C-alpha cells in the first residue's frame, strides 16, 4: 500500500467530512419527512455494506464487520461522549 502525502491525507480528510455532511443532510431530511430513526439507520447500514461488498467483496467486508464490536465498545462511534 502506498503512503499518502500530508496533502493527500488532508484531501482525504476533507472528502470524508464532506461525505459525512451529505449523509447527515439526507438523514435530517428523512427525519423531517417522518421516518423513524431506527429505519433510517438500518437503511443506511444496508446501503453502506452493500456498496462496500460491491467494491471490495464479501470476504473483505466480513473482516471489516468483525472489527465493529470492538470499535463500538471503544467509543469510536459515540458522539459527544463525556470522559469520567
């Protein structure tokens, strides 16, 4: 795997932030239209996982999914977490 230059890392970071902003916008629009948060979340997970499977294959995505429990418990997806 090739290492990214600091500029490329900044660009990837900016693209990730932009992508997340698009997802948040779609999420809020769906909530505004009255969709349940749990249904939106399941649809988002399905869309993300099916796209990853299409791009990387089932085995690679299965490996990614195996790492999710540890990351969830570690707080990687917790927003506005307070440390005690």
